């Protein structure tokens, strides 16, 4: 079998056949085993409650067929000796293929983890989903940029000048869009820190409204009068926000005054009457009612109570019922509400004593 010793490109035919056989065998074994192992790993990951193994399985599932070819060629190349020029190109191609596959693994695992975190913690939040998509895209972009740089470096390209140029360009772009970037990062802060949620009623400086949407750049509120308020996220976080949607209880307080002619014994009973009226309402907790002061034109009372639900409409309905019940109770007791009065003195020229008239 003299022909087996024939030299082709520095290797005998026998050596070439061994290398090709090793390459085919390696590729075939990997092609048969790896997908089966990935399927078993995927079944195991579904039975666990952690997202880490799901990310690893997703990364393994990104294995492409060219990897088996590359692995086979690498194994076969160990048995042959290639010319230096061909070996250099072959090595660069193999390195590029490996780097691309690594990029696929990292990208798939990263996207799987981000998706699992979003679905587990924020399943029904559209604003969070949008922000997570942005995070996912930015992360994937960074991954493939690094892979691209490594591939260029593998082929002997000087990437220092490229990275320097991209750095200068990145700074220029960042300066040009700094307000947009500030709003984007502010939206992430709002989503993860959650100072407010969709549906919360906010007062922001001189503005007030219910949160309708938290977007990447702006947050939209619906004011009490009906118009839509659009505020940039960065300006929003720099403002002083009062979030009424986080109230566990709503404090109610009101004052009223009665006339000075009221009998002191009746005055002493009024705090008890108010307490009975407030406690008769649903979802209320009475705090106090006091005969506060001797006002300029009234005996003044101050009342404080709490609503165990923060809903403003419910609060106003209860306040209305309290006011009506108080009016009926004082009317039954023949106690009059006071209103601003003043004493008017009038003296006639033919009368020795002044007359005093109360004007109400």
C-alpha cells in the first residue's frame, strides 16, 4: 500500500485519512450526545424553582451545529501538520467560531435570566417589561461588541485605535443625549425603587394627578380636572413627591363653632355626640373631639378621626354623612352653629344711653 505513504501538503495520505476520520467521529459523537444532554438538562431545570439552572440550560440550548464541525476539525488537525500559512488561517477561523459560540451562550443565558427575573417579580407590569427589554437589548449589545473586538484581535487587528475612537465618539454621543439618558436611568430607578405605581395619586410641587403610565422617558398623570400631565422621569425624581396611594389610613379633621348663648352643660356633651356620630360610620376610627377655644365669635370645637381605607371618594362620603348627622343632632338639641358676628353701637343724640345691637 505504497499510495498510503504518498505525501500531500506535508502529510501522508494515511495521516490525512486518520485526521479526517477523527474529525468525522468527533463531530458525529458530539452531534448525537450534546442535544440529548441538553434535553435532559432542560427537563431537570423545569422541575426546580431557581432561575439559574434555566439560564444555564438556555445558554447550552444556543449551541449551534458549526460547533460540532469546529470541534471535529480541531480534533482532526492534531493528527496532521499543516503549512504555516494555512495553519494560521485555520487557527483564526477556529478561534472566531469559538468566540461566536461563546457569545451565543452568554447572550442566551443573559436573556433567559433577565426574562425570568421580569416574569417572576413583575409579571403584569407593562412599564417594567419595557424597561427589562431595554436592559436586555443593552446587555446583548455590550456582549456582541466585546465578541466583535475579540474576533478582530484574534485576526491580528489592532483594536486599540478602534476602542479609542469609539470611546471618544461615545463621549460625544453621551453629551448630546445626556438628558435622554438621564430620563432612561430615572425610569429604571422608578421601576426598581417603586416610589409610586400606576394608579397612585400624587402631588408633585404644584401639580396633582393619578399615575396612568410609567414609560422609559416620561411618566403620565391624569389631573383631577381631567387634563394629562406629562413629566420627564428625571425631573420627577428631583421633585418632592407626596404619594397618597401608599396611605394605609386617611386622616380626617374638621372644626365647627356654636353660639356663645349655648348652655355650658350642653357644650360639655357635644364631644360625646360627635364621637357617637363618627363611630356610627363604617370604616372609621374616632381619635378625639375637644372644646378647643373661646373664639372671637364662637365656641370652637376640633375633631379628628381616621378612615381605615385611603380612598378619597369614600372619605368624602363619610365626611358628608358626619356633617349631616352633626347638623341634625345640634338642631334637635336646639344648638345653633355660630357664624361671624360683630357688635354695632349706635347712640342717638336725644338718648342718654347707647343701644347695643347684635348683627349676625
